[in-house]
C-alpha cells in the first residue's frame, strides 16, 4: 500500500500506510525513537494475514514532519488520536515499542475508548534522569545522528546479533541515520519530561507487556513494574535486547497474535 498523510491540529503531517484485508480487525503500530514504521517489517507478513495493520511514522521520524522544538507525550498521544480520527477509525488494537509503548500508555489512560487490546513492548513509564536526555538532545543537535546511530545499535541488540544478522540490523541503522536530528531531539524531550508511573494504574484495557531479558535501555524491572502496575496485565520476557521484535521476530509476532486473537 502507498504512504498517505494526515495533518494534525498543529499542522504536522503524519505519514501512514495500511496493510492487510480491509475487513479485518484493526491493529495500530507505533515506532520507537530513532526508527520509522519500517521497524515492524519482520512482523508484517504474519500480522497482515489476520489484521488490517495501520503503521505510522512518529512525529519527527521517517516521512512525517519534524517540527523544531520540544515535543510532549501529550502531543505524541494526540497525534495517534488525530490519525485515527482522520482515517475514520473508532477503535483499534495497539502495539508500540519503546517510545511507541509510551504513546500506548498515554492512549490507554487519556483515550481508552479508542483502544481494544494493548501491547507495550520494551518500554517504560519513566526513563530518567532528565539530565541524560538533555545531554542527548544537545549532542544530536550539535553532532547529528551518526554518533547516536552507532551507540544505539550497540544498546538495541545483544553483542553478537549485528555481526551474525546484518540483514536485520542494517535497515535499523539506515533508519537512525535518516532521522531528522530536530525530530529526534523533539521526541527525546517528550521522554525527558514523561512520568506515567502513577497513571498506568488507570489502564483498564487487556494488556500484554513484552520485555527484553537483556535490554539495557528499558531493563527487565521496567517491564515488570508496568505489568504489576496495570491490573491483569500479562508479562512476556524475550531473550533479546531493546528491539526485541527485530531480534526475536517470530516469537514476537506469535506472542502478539496469540494475545490479540484469544
């Protein structure tokens, strides 16, 4: 399917695309910091058989606009709501990884009527300290994405994975290098200022939390805290680092399918 665009209330163009049968249940996917909707490619063959899959590029990423200045989690969450509104979609299942999972937490608290089932992968309700994010913002605006890309690859995958599976990692590296520094910095500000630790207890959607047992970015205690904070949430730990859907593509696809269809 071709990329299409919607405009948010503040004039930001958001890029999106559909895959899968038009009459299937809808699944909305939200990407991580520094990637775009292509990060979900390892799952698309499996998911598009069962779902009408809607992918979008987070504000500041991919083919979406990258306005200058700090973004907020409220703004990123409203981007998702306005996307559904513009496409005439009332409700959808939701799966987000890292930053996408933070957006999912926001949606399930502030727009729960739009969410059926919720998958929160390799994410957190709070990622401090703010000073570290501020340092990252200043660094990317000064030096661009190249230094961050190499550091991110090292943190996002277990040590041997990039060398053993370059065909999986190189598309992610390309996404990082193509990300607009202003957009990356804007989303870093949203994470810097985010604290959803109290509000996740309000989530009443059926929820699956997926974590990476070897994830240094959002370590297992972050996933465990989310699962404990959301009543009835299930927790699955995969033998992977941060981009668990890339490192364990089949297990990730199967877990989400099982959760959404049973």
